[in-house]
C-alpha cells in the first residue's frame, strides 16, 4: 500500500479531473492513466446523466404540469440509480485491480524470498533469514521459529526476534500444550485476536497472535511435522489482516521446504562423517598406541582455531581435518603400524604417502572438500623439509599448520612403540624450540594458551594431565 503522501501525489498526477480542472480526485482513480475526460467511462456517463436530468428539469419548469414534474422526478431517480450502479461497478473494478496488484506484489516478494532462502549454507542462517523476512513483510515486532526435538516430544525456540533472551533459551513447550504445541499437533494454523493469558499462549504476551505449522505433505510419505512459526504484536494496527494471513501462509510453506532441505543435508553430512570416522576407528583399532589420536588432534586443532579467532566454518573444517588426517594409513601394512622400533627408510617412504592416499580417497567427497588442504599438507614444515610436496612458509595453508602442531603435540604427549610420552611442559617447550622451522609460532602459542586455560583438561592423556605448564 502506498503511504498517504505518496497516494495523494499519485492521485494529483494521474487523475484526469485534478489534472484538467484542478478538482479533488476520487479515491478509485488512483491508478487511472487516461489522458482526457472523454476517455473516462464513469465521468463521461455521469456527465451525460447530469446533462439529461438538467435538460428535463428545465423543460418541466418551462412547460409546467403535473405529468412533466412526475416524469422529471422519476427520471431523476433513475439517474441516481444509474450513477450508483456506475460508481459501484467502478469500485468493483478498482478493488479487482487493487487485489491483482497485491497478488503480483506478493508473488514478486515470495519469489525474492525463495531466491535468497535457497543458497544459504546452514540451517542457522536459514532460520535467521526467515524471522527477519517475517518481521519485514508482516510488519510485526516479534517472531519465533520453534522446531521439534529429535524425539518429537517438545518444541524449542530455534530462532526469534523481539523476545527476552532468557525466555528464548529456557522455553520448552510439550507437544499439545499452549498454542504452539497445539498447532504442531493439529497441523492447523491459529489466528487469535485480543489479549491472551501467557499460560495459554506463547511464552510472550500479545494482543494478536498468528501461529502456523511448518509442515510438509507428500502422497508417498504423508505429513512431516518440522515445527511452528509464530508472529505477534502487529505494528501500526490492532490485528493482522486477511492479506497478512495470505503472506504468512506463503512464508510458512517456503520455510518448511527450506528447513527440511537443510535438516536432510545435515543428516547426510552426519552419516558421511560417521562413516569416515568408522574407517579412522578401524585404523586406530589396529594400533593400540594411537587409539583416540584423531579425536584428540581434532580437539586440539579446534582449540587452536578458537584462540586464533578463526571463523566458525574454518573451525568446523579443522575438526573434520583432525578426525580424518590419518585416514590414508588404511592401506598401510600392520607390520609398519605396529612396529616397536623406528621405521626403516623404506617404511618411512610408505608412511610419507599417507597424506596423498588420504587426499585421493576423499577427493570426491564434497563434504570434506574444505579440509583437503589441511589433510594433504599437515606434515609440511615451514623450512621446506616436510612432505609430501616440500612446501615452505606461507605456501603451507594455515589449517595445515594448525593440524601439524596439534598432531605433533599429541604424538609427544602419548606413549608410542618407540618413545615415552613427554610432560606438557616438555612438549610445549619442544614445539616452541622448533617454531619457525617446523611449526607455526602463532599456532604453538595458541595451543599453549588453550592448554594453560584448562579447557583441554578432559582430553589430555592421563599421564600428562597434572604436569605443570609454564
């Protein structure tokens, strides 16, 4: 809808009456683009009727007589009826045109909503965009997206705007209770007008509430309940309109599809990661000395990334790389993995191939594409003496430098067939000693800070937990 000032400006510019004669335009002429009065059917018909009545009135006055006066009165009544019909038809046409414009505008907004919703990378980004769009398009102060837990027993607030943070964090609504729980259970949207009791409504009081299920329906697998979208406190009006209900319904339908897609992708990713981790566990099960090594490296790498203020996505890739960095050893013989003495030069040549093997194994897995550089280069050294490519300095990707430090720290602080574990102080001193040659100094310092903070106490090997840290 145009604002008052914009509407008046459009009226004065477009209406033939105001343009030609300086008269105040009719509300129904807002969208009229005709260039002359003769082209305007309502005005033309009204003028003709007024002229006809005026002529008849003049004739009745001139000739006199009861018959002519009666004819004049009857003609005037007919003219009034005709004018009412013309105006009614004009209003109907205007309402139809206005509704069509609304539908076109809503279709364009919905298309833009879907276009921006589809490429979002994560479920959190998707939910944030949904609540922001709902506030903008429905002109309300508070929006919440509630999703069902895995067991489908209760709803929690996954994203919201306008509500107290303590309420958002603590809200758990059992299915079937309160408005959101009943909407989720019944698959039926609710529009409530008037003040509500907080015990019967959402966790936030409001004079107007609309709540609808985020629901997918399919002939093959039936209904899939995902959650509930709720909006409250309309801005500039007491209640939500019929047009708001239409927009709200469209947002819910599109949001349900987007949320389901993100959840499906997350499930596939989780399954793939679990499968890959099963392979890693199978490798570590062959060597009792390195059991749990990949999980610990992943924890150390994440701690380093957090201390270095890396992005959430980068930290996620570090976790992935830490878990999978040794997956290339799956093709290595048991006599090499379980050898109690230091490997021979020929055996070292085989061991040095495991980053390459890992990269080849994972090359087609889009899930771990962002972690491949770290997996391939985690044995490279700053001075160029590492493997498999002999990279040096800044040519080594930062994630690989992080994994290198985490991998070496775990190797030094756990028992190996040919070496005893070092204390935390000794291991960190060794890392600092070789910083700038083998290790990245910033990564070493970040690890030392993480260990010193006590954040990694639950993952450090038992024999080094109590060792003092400088």
